[in-house]
């Protein structure tokens, strides 16, 4: 299996984990903000904002790799607010699909030799492979967060 195909598999596995964490999510679970004081910047996000962030981050990583392939330095990550009407599971699942499609197109263009190319992202150097692999890890990280948020909403966790 090529390195690009391994990346494609890692992205698919991470996304599958995230989608599994969302199975059967209710609208109430989807919009409920966790109680208490936030422990970090995203700790107060409801599930819908977690999904918005996942799509935003994927779009940024993909654009950075694509820009670097053309010799342009990647811009810093600047999150945008989720549009108010984008607040149902169906709309945010479509958002995730829309942000994944161009990533898969990019993977189809990359050759294994390109994966080791380094580019600057937010003042740090990162290879194409590392940036793209991080997307799968990022999905898994937020799948855990979604599970925790849903457990809070159901009263199963404190």
C-alpha cells in the first residue's frame, strides 16, 4: 500500500470514529452546551460547534498543503463562527462531507514523494504527510469529545 493510500485509510478511520460517536444524536444533545467552567478554549462547545470546528480545521489543513504545493506559505488558522442556521445534525454532517471531498481530491493528486515536503504552518515546519495525518487524529480526538458531551447530556457522566 502506498503512503498516500495509508493516509487515505487513516482519514477514513478517523472520520468513521467521529461518525460512530454521532450515531443517534438527538437535537438536544447536539445543541446542549456543557455545564460548568471551561477548562480550555473548546471545552464549552456543544456538539454542533465541535463539528463546525472539525470541518473548519480540515479545510485549513487542506488549503495549507495545497498552497504549499504551489509555493505559497500557509496562513494561520483563523476560525470562523458557525452560521446560526447550521445547527442540525444533517447540516453539519453535510458540512463534514463537503470539507472532506476536496481533501480526497488533493490526496488523489499527491505522489508518495511529495509527502515528505515540509512547509511552514503557524510559524512551524510540518510535512504534508504530518499535516494530513493529523486530520485523522483530529477526528478521533473530537470523537472522544462528542462522546463525553453526549454522556453529560444523558446524565451518565458528571
